[in-house]
């Protein structure tokens, strides 16, 4: 095996080891049923503002959105899972585990990418509610579970890969 190929293989293995070690705190938080109400309230408030600006009749009660359409009222609870914290954690773990990039470059990337990911998550909530109200409520699960869950995974990996290309690592 060539020396350069061996070096790249070691980098890949080291990346996978670090990434998996960084998953341990995530699983601990999931086991402890981690929750942070101020974050839930912030996401609910930003989603409320987005829905309001889209012309949806909505009110806000802490982390709950009350959506009114005709004679129907729906309550949407912004749970901790809705905040996008796991997506942000995954992006941080991918970034930290990436080899051969200086820490300050990683921090600079995270300072830009995490707020962008946060706003994308709020957009996810707003569009899911908007589409389910304007199409048919039965499509809520399809939009939420399929389109946006997979869309967010693709977005995280896409943001990370674009950064790697920018850093000339791939």
C-alpha cells in the first residue's frame, strides 16, 4: 500500500473513531430526555413570526403554536426534537472529527453554519405547518417525516461537504 493511501486510510479511521466517540454524549442526552424550554420557546416564537408573516392565523403560548383555519383549531407543540438540536450536534461532531483543519477554521465554519442550520430548521417548521394547512392535514406526516427529515440530513451533509471542498479536503 502506498504511503499516501495509508495516511488517508488512517485519517478516515481516526475521523470515524472521533465521530463515534462524539456520539456518546448525544446518546446520554437522549437517554436523560434532555430538554431546554428557552430554546423550545425561541423556536416556537420564530415559527410563530414566520407563520404570521405567511398570513396564517396563529397564536403563541410558550412552546405551543395554536393555528386557526376556518372552524378548525390545531395545537402544535414545539418539542425539544423540533428545535433541531440533534442536527446542530451532528454538524458540530462532523466538524470536530474532521482531520487536518485548524481549530480556528472549524470554529469560524460553525459560527456561520450553525445559525444557518437553525434558521433552516425554523423554515422547516413553518413550511411543514403551512403546507399541511394549505394542502391537506393528512400530508403533515409526509412533509414532516419524509421531506424535511431527509431534507435536513441532506442539508447537514451538504453544508459539511461544501465546507470540506472550500477547505480543499475533498
